[in-house]
């Protein structure tokens, strides 16, 4: 009998208002070859309250202006105890992150048989959300050359996208597939435990609007 490890649910962020005292330029993680922020981390919700830029309590430096306020999405993270699979839900998006070790062999972009079942489960969630725009991003640790990591991460993202496309079999679904190599680590690359978390493929898509 196989026991499924308990899943840990963490609510990471509540509504936090972001302000800037100088010029603020919004960035997104669309089909940009060199995004300036990690993909999927942009603030997307509008601020619920108005802020008086002339309020003396703000104590803005002379000549400074108040940028349009933003509210970070509420994010819920569910990760299995081994850390092999992670799901993040925000008001706008769903993101799955799968560690490379559960999908591929070492330094390989060939999917294992077990990995296809995991990807099929993600396809089921995509269908449930009626999502038609899917992002598949590959990442590596910082071992080896940066160029090799870029190529391997893109090959792995392509492999996952191929399975999703076969599972969904929907001509209306479009994909953004990228390999970011060692960019955007989510853990410390100085330890093997951290590098293991950084070697991953992320699949994200919009939530159904309620």
C-alpha cells in the first residue's frame, strides 16, 4: 500500500499595497525575451482604496510623486512534503511547479513514464479552468554553463508542452514556452537541496473568473 504524503498549505501573502515615490513603470511576463521581473510575480489587482497624494502624513520628498497603488494577489501555496510538486493559486492565476527529478533523468529532457501522469493531472486542471493561454517555463540550477542551462531548460519546457498539447487536444489553446536556465531561482543555489528546488518546470494559466 502506498501512502500519499500529507500536503502542506500555506497562505503566503495578504492584500499588501505597493507604493513608489518616484516614477513607476509596470512590467509583465509576456513573450519578452528578457523580462525584468520573474515571470508570474507581477501585481495584478487594483487597489481597493484611494490615496490622497496631498495628505501631509505621507511626507513625500520634495518633487516626488505618488505612483498608482497596486495590491498583491492573495496567494495560496500547496506543496507536497517531499517538495516534488507545488501549486500556487492567486486571484488571477494557477501555477504548478514540478521538480526536474520527478520528470526527467539527470541532464536529460526525456520524460519518464510516471511524469506523464503528473502532467495529465495538470491538463485536467487546465480544462477545469477553461484556460486557453498556457505558459510553460523551464528553469535549472547554476551548475554547468549558463548557455547549457538555457538550452536544457527550454528542451524540458518543450517536452512538458508536448504532453499538455496531446492531453488537451484543443486548437484554441495557445502556449508560451520558454527556458530561463538559472534565472529566477526560488531557493539557495549554494546547497543541493536548494538547487533541487530550482531545477523545475512551471505550468501556469489564468483562473476562471467568478
